[in-house]
């Protein structure tokens, strides 16, 4: 700006000098000589050139400054974005580290763990209810078996009772023995059937067979009084009076109601004259 003012000042000075050299102001068409000297023109031209160069330099400098500021702004923005992303990743890494410390490495692991826990709980419930159902099924099967056993026992008891009734009404000894055999087929451990069969066999004059049956009954029930009594009768029929008195004594020790039968039974008549029998019956009386 100072240069422009200086150039304008020189132009005015040259104009004034030219006006002083020519006191009268002439028209341009009347000019016969140049208004300025070559020196002044060169000086003005040089100054104008310098002025244009300076202005170009200033423009270039201004553009450079603008570009630098833009670059700086861009750098700051990039730095800010980079720092933001870095801090964000640091935050994620910190959160992940905390999750790893508490045992969960990732959301996927959390999901898997939740699924596994749910599966474990469901498996426990299913297993518990399966065990309960299995226990209930076993109880039902056991009760069903008991009901079936009771039903079979009732049917067997009814059949045995009918056989006992038929044996009591049958007067034929052979037929009665067959009935007792049917009872023993149904209940092989029936001591009453063995002793009553021994009684029928004894009536058929088979004392040894009767004694065997009574011994079988005593193996099943060692305290069976009727078996002892039938043994006494059987051994009396076989003439083994000492054994007969011994078994009769066993029967009387266990059941006092046999005293009357011992005194009145015709099968025991051979024993009545024996002192041991008299002692037994006298002690009984």
C-alpha cells in the first residue's frame, strides 16, 4: 500500500513539474512531446512489476497459510478420531478383561453357560421325575403282584377247603386218601393233610406208612400234636409200645385235650395194660 501511495505521489509530482515547465495547460491533442520522461516511466513500470510480484507472493503465502491451517484441522480431527477409537477399544478391552476375571469370556460364553445350566436343571428335573415314576411303577407292580398272589391264595384256599369238605364227607378210605393227596399237591407243606392221611392209612392197617407220614409232618412242624398222637397209634399197631407211649406223652404235653382220646381210642387198647401207659394216663387224670 505504501508503494502505491509513493507511485501516486510521483505521478502527481511529474504532473506538477510538467505543469510548471508549461505554464499554460494544453489539450492532449495539442501535445507534441511526451508528458513524462523515460526514467519516470521505467521507474513506475518497475514499481508496478514489483507490486504485482509482491501481491502474487502475498497471495501465495495466504494460500499456503490456509492450506496449512486446513492440514492442521484435518490432523487434529484425525488425531481426535484415532484417540476416540483407541479409547473405545481400550474400554472394550477393559470390560472384556473384567468379564474374563468373573469367569465369562464373552457374551457367547454367557449364552452357552446359560444354556448349559438350563440343560442341567432340566436334566435333573427329568431324572428326578423318572426316578419317581420308576418308584411308583415298582410300587404298582409290587401291589399288583400282591393282589395277584392274594387272589391265587384265595382261590387255592377255596379249593383246599372244598377238598377238606369232600374228605370229611367221604366214607371210603381210598377215596379219602386220594383227596388228601390232592390237598398235598396244592400245599405240599400242609401238616394237617399229612396227619389226617396218616390216620386214614392207619385205618387201612398200614402203620409204617402212617408213621412215615407223621415224621414228614414233624419235619415241617416239630410241635404238631396230631402228628405225635398219630405216631403213638402207628407204633402201637407195629407193636413198638415204648415208642408209642413216648409219642403219646409228647402229644399230651403239648395239648391236654388229647387225654380223652388217649383213654378211649381203640387203636391204643394194646397199651392199657402197660404200667407206663397207666402211669401216663394216671398222671393225666
